[in-house]
C-alpha cells in the first residue's frame, strides 16, 4: 500500500472517530446540540477537503507513473530498433559507356549494420534515362561481404541523341526493411565527369527512415 493510500485511511479513520465523538457528546449534552452540530459540520468539511487533496495527489502520482511507463516503453522500443537496424552501403563500381550516356552501372551493396536487411529493392534514378530495377531475392545479413549488381539503361537508347543536355547526376537507391518491419532507405549520388567519363560518387546516405518513394516520376 502506498503512503498516500495510508494517509487517506488514517484521515478517514480520524474523521470517523471525530464524528462519533461529537455525536456521543452531543447526545449526552442535549443543550449544546447546536454548537456540536456546527463543530460536526466543520469537521466534515475539513475531512472532505483533506480527502479531496489526497485524491488529487494520488491522481498526479498515477499520471506521473503512467508517463514514466510510456517513456520506458519508448526507450525499449528504440533499443530494439537499434539492435535490428541494418545499414545498407552502396558503392558505384564501374560503368559501360554509350555514345551519349552510360549503358550500365555496377553498384556494390553490403550491410554494415547490426540487423539483417530484408525485402531489398534497388534502382538508379535519373531525370532522362531509366535503369533496370532489381529486387534482391534473399536477406542481406550484417557483415563485410558485398555483392555487385549491374544496372543497364532500358530506355531511351544511349546511342541516340536525346536532343537536350544530359544531367550528369544520378541517384542509386536501396529500399529495404529490418526484421522488425521498419522501412529504411540508403542512397548514393553519382556524378559523371564529361571530360574523363569517370563516375565520382558522393558519400553514401545510410539507413534513413522510410522508403524513398520518388523514382523517375513514379511512386515506389
């Protein structure tokens, strides 16, 4: 039993004893009945006020305890999330050039996080050229081992003049989930040097909450 509940029981007991004492005295001294009646009412008011105050304190304590329980649950949730969170790393490996743009890009994928990545989907987004997409058939466990997938351009032809300046930037994207069902995505920005035709990747962005939904004007 909490100290606040004990306080209410003590106050209630004292109040009952007080009321009984007043009643007995009033019954013995009939002439003083009005005085004792006033004292009785005053005692009842005091007991009611104290009881109301203790009830408010108990309500505050209950609310505080509930808040602490919610915060503890959130902390445990974050701990579980950190334990099963995968970190997919993308790296641009090589390219096969066409006349006006690359025909194919090799992307290396590995998982450096503590958790396993499942339902992994990869694609390369570009404003003009559409690349083949890839869904990895297996989960990707944590570890240094990487695999490489080739992403060819499917349309339009890189041998035909597009009739407009070609954006030298593309974005490699991996959408995936952890074993707890949370969605993540990692990205890698790729830049082409038009003079040397080499790909220069930016630092990869890893394990961002949610799936990357914009894909060449289409939803994921």
